[in-house]
C-alpha cells in the first residue's frame, strides 16, 4: 500500500474551502489510494492556522480520525534529530513541523509528501541524500 506524508499547507487546504489551493488539493486527495502519516506538530500547526473556532478544529481532528491518518508522536530521539535538521536547513528555513516530517521519512522510508511547500521539500534530503516526491504536482 502506498504511503504518503501529510504536511500542514495541504492539510489546511483540504479543510478550508476559502484556501486558494483547496480544489487542487481535494482533486489530488480524491485520487489518492493509500495511507497518510503525519506528526503531532503538523496537527497542531494545522489547528492553529485553520481558526480558533471549534467547528474548524473539530473538522481537522475528525479528518485524522475518519480518514485514518496515522498520527506519529515525537520521541526524544526524533526531537534531537529535528534540531539538527533545522540547523542544517536554517537558510530555507525549515520549521519544526517540517523537520518532524523529514525525521519521519528517515524513520519509515516514506519518500512522498502531500504539501504546498515544494520550495522546502524539493531541497530537504533524508537517508543518504534521498529526495521527496512532492504532491500535488505543480505546487
């Protein structure tokens, strides 16, 4: 089964109809058949960006529960590695949520990511310089 990492921008765009990339992300997601993985920092960032309304936050959490996305918690080892990556990519810059996704890629070997941050994820590397396949294409 195909596995893909879920980043904040695409997550927000899926849930927020007013977001300019909403339709593009929904179109990709409708055609996706596989398993989503994300991290707690991505969930937190998404909740923050959506809105302080309980309706938006509930929709976000229900997405994780209903779609069955795997929410991966951070370990002390992954936190240490995230700091190393954030320092390495400070010129991009790499934020904490992005760093946790790169660490997750290192831990799982998942090399596909559903993101609107092609600028960052086309540069980030893991597992001996392996790059990401960024979805949706053209973003």
